[in-house]
C-alpha cells in the first residue's frame, strides 16, 4: 500500500491518518466505556493543582479555570495568561474561555492553539451575577444569536486544529434543555458538557440527570458526532459509572467531589493517612511557592482543608496549619507534623 507522509513540525503521519485523526474528545469516547473529566474551577484548578492531581489522582482530561477573552485582548493579558499557564505533563488539557465579544474569542482561540492546548471550551454556564450582567456565560442561554456568533468565531480562531466545546446548564430561569441544547448541537460543536441545573438553581438543588439524559437523546438525533459529558453531584467513580449507564453520556465531569476525596480519580481507592496527605500538601505548597511567585499566600489555604480532613485530630492539625502566614511558615509546620507522626 502506498503511504504518503506529510511532515509538520514534530509530527510525521500517513496522510490518511492525518485526515481522519480524531480529536481528543472522540479519542476518549472511543477508548473508554466512560471517561472522567476534572471540572474547571475558578481559583482551584490552576496549573499547580492540576499537576498535583495528575501525579496522584489523574482524571482522563482536565480543564483550566475560566479565562476572560476581553482581558486577553487588553493590557491585562499577562494576568489572564497566568490562568492558561501549564506544562506538557498536564495534557490532555482544555482551555476554558468566557466573554461576550466574538472578535476577542477568535483572537484568543488562535493563541490557544499556539499554546499547545488540546481543545477550547466556551463557558456558557457560570451563573455569577457580575459575570452574567456582562452578557457572557449563562446569559448566553437567553441569547442564541450571540452564542452562535461566539461559537463560530472560536471555530475560526481554532482553525480546525483543536476541538471546540461548550459547557452549559439546562436553562436560565427554568429548564430549557430541549430548546437550548438542540440549538447548541446544531452549531457543529465537538463536545457538550451539561451541568444538570439551571442558572437560577445556582448550586442549591440536586443536579437533574434526567435532563442530561435528554441532552444525550438530542445529540443522537441532531449531532451524533458530538461527545456529551454529564456534570453535577458525582462524588465517586462508581456513581459516575452508574450515571453514565443511566443517562448514556460519554463522559462524566467531577468538580467538588475532589474536595471530599482527593483520590476520586485514582485507579484504586485506598484509605489515606494524615502522613500521606501532609506530604501532598507539602508538594502542593512548594510547587505553588516555586511556580506562582507573587501570588498571594491566602488562596492556598483552601487546599489545607481539602487535604487535611477525615482523620483523627484533623481539626486540630488544620487549625494549626491555617495559622501560617507564608509559604515557608506552612512548610515548616507541615515538616513538624510529618516528623511527629
Ligand atoms: C469553586 C468553584 C469554581 C468553579 N469555577 C468554574 C469555572 O471556572 N468554569 C466552569 O465552567 N465551571 C466552574 N464551576 C462549576 C463546576 O465546573 C461544576 O460545573 C459544578 O461544580 C458542578 O459539578 P460538581 O457537582 O461535580 O461540583 C466552579 C465550581 C466551583 C465549586
């Protein structure tokens, strides 16, 4: 068989493989009964946390915190860049972006391709008041024309090099899955993450997986090639497997579940001990100190709670660690505990 090779940069692939190369979402769908995604979480899933998760509790794919397209196209670009900072080892990694100006999406998407991400995700779900009043995120659920422009602009920016996906909710003030998800699925997106709550629900009611299952059926009818990910209230892999079976989603996204069980994505679930969790907190603190110099210390404290809970005396240890005023003070305190246990 004649094989034609094209050589682009680092890759040398047969022509037919290049033409039919599957995007990361399709690869994951084809390789697993259901795949698992670490949810994008503002002020949580930065490069430091993602690196720690990848080492100890790897999800199949991760997303960045949401990064603003208007900020990217302004003098404040450097601040936005810190949200897209990553290393090769975090891949597959999706950059999540938000905003209300299609032109800025196109520009930022072009840059995201250059930065080596595996995909671009558009946030059409964030319900926070200050964000919604800019016309972005969940406000787009009520503005299909702008949502369509944004998707098309992002696709132009990505140039077909990496997939474009959307993460959204099942409605604005009321459930609107049929209308909203049908619309999104007619826009040629590569993946759709459905968080089973409306904007109005915030996080106050249980996630509605029946509506997520509805989105899967719409996908089957409207856009069979789009990969669908379900999201909301999944705390364990087993729950995720059950949810995927019941709803038909291809993948399951877990957010707050990792606060309760840091090892939620780990292959074998094990009992953790204080020593091990302190060692991971130490790793996280050192990496934060090293990589995100200039970043304030205080935001790091939320991770103390995430790593140090559920043990005998965890409350006392935590209270002591929370008293630290700097990276080095926290590292000293951790060392003292590690030596004493
Ligand atoms: C602290 C925090 C920050 C979040 N930031 C983002 C974000 O930047 N982008 C986004 O799409 N969703 C964000 N979310 C929503 C989560 O990605 C997810 O949709 C939500 O928590 C429901 O999933 P869960 O029940 O597994 O946590 C955030 C959630 C939390 C708790």
